[in-house]
């Protein structure tokens, strides 16, 4: 638990003054952003409502140092559904830039994350094309087996974590 001294009470105003951060101060913590987020669905540590809460609390260092602010895929679902027009997608982009400006992360992360998003889309395209060209779509069980078999060749994936029940 952070002490009052370690929290930065002015930080939320600095974030709110950035392009994309304008709506931050009117967030009322309803959690709609988290409920509809495709990244939160697969990674429980990624929680938009909690990130906003941390920003409002002034937990600057923990937020800007965190891996979580780099996990968003920029789909804008949270922004479209937010009843307060908070624009969390753009707010996260502002946090990423702050993390780089303040030296919490290497500036190459900005470029690398764009590249990860682009290549992830290419992988998805290839998988759809491969399955489509095989003819009859696989059952969910067949697909889970195929997916596991292929992703286990990749050393950096979390083995078996996304298997179908
Ligand atoms: S949906 Fe909007 S108001 Fe609700 S927690 Fe998320 S950012 Fe805040
Ligand atoms: S833009 Fe990011 S935070 Fe918002 S719903 Fe999409 S992945 Fe989640």
C-alpha cells in the first residue's frame, strides 16, 4: 500500500490535460469499459477501470512502469460504450507517451507495440485463410487441438492457457 507521500495528487490533472485524457475526471468507476474489453477477457490483470482508479489515486510510478498499459489493442470498444465519454483508448495512449517521456520504458516500445498489433492481424488473417481453404470448418474441439499444437511451437506463449474447456 502506497503512503500519501508516494502518491501524486496532481498527476490526474496532468493526465487530464493531455489529448485523450480530457474525460478522466468524470469517470464514475462503473466498469463498463472492463466488461466489454477483449483483452480483459483473456488477461485478468488488464483492467481499464482499475487503471483509471490508479490514475485518479495518483499512483503514477506503478501505472507508468506497468506492463498492462501496453496490452490494449486499440479496438475502441471501451470508448464507444463509456457512459461518461472518457475515451479510455486515447487515455492509455497518453499514458504510454508519458511512460516514455518520463523514462519508465524505452521509447522503442511505442513502435514495437504497433508492429505487434500489425503482425497479430496478419496471423489472424493467415489462420482464417488456412481454415477456410481446408473446406469444412473444424469443430471447436478440433480447432482447440490445432491451435494448441501450433502455438506450442512458440516458446513465448503461455502453454495451454487458452485451451477450450
Ligand atoms: S466505462 Fe467510463 S465511466 Fe465507466 S469505469 Fe470505464 S471509463 Fe469510467
Ligand atoms: S480499446 Fe483497449 S482497453 Fe478499450 S476495449 Fe479495446 S482493448 Fe480494451
